[in-house]
C-alpha cells in the first residue's frame, strides 16, 4: 500500500484510489462498495476519513445510498468517472506534460516505442 501524501487531504487521496478501482471495474456497476469499516481497516484510516472519501464519490454521482444496505456503484458510474478524469487530465496534467515535452524537444513520433521483449 502506498503512503499518504502530506500535501493533500487523506480523504481526497482515498477517494482518488477508490475512483481508480472503479475505473478498473472494482466493484462492478450495480454492486456494493466495501463498507466503511472494511475500508477503514484495509487502509488503516479513521472511519470518518473513509466516510468523507465515499461522500466525495457520491457527490460526483458515482454512488447511490440504498437505505439499510449501503453504498452501491451507480449504473453508468464508470463512464461518468472516465469523463471526470479525462476533463481533469486535459485541464491539469496535459498542459504540464505538453510543456515538459516541449522543453525536452520531444515530438509525438518520438513518443511511440515498442515495448521490450
């Protein structure tokens, strides 16, 4: 398990980790998220921190609360999350990456390479 970065709130980092898992289809759409207790134990975090991370995912429209049953991944959540992450990439990461490529004098053609065997 990765360490937590002191420059960003832990709940936000956990929300990012859980979002990454959702992008990978874990858990699948329509299935229950692990409980707050399970996640708190897995990541060695305070349940309130875990609850805040799950709330962030819910605020993004990825989860639904089924009274008495827990949080479930909404149908379409994976595609919604892809859209959110694409937008974040294009606004935050791509401009920095493009600037770095320019600094290094790299062209798109130079970025294509074969994977070593």
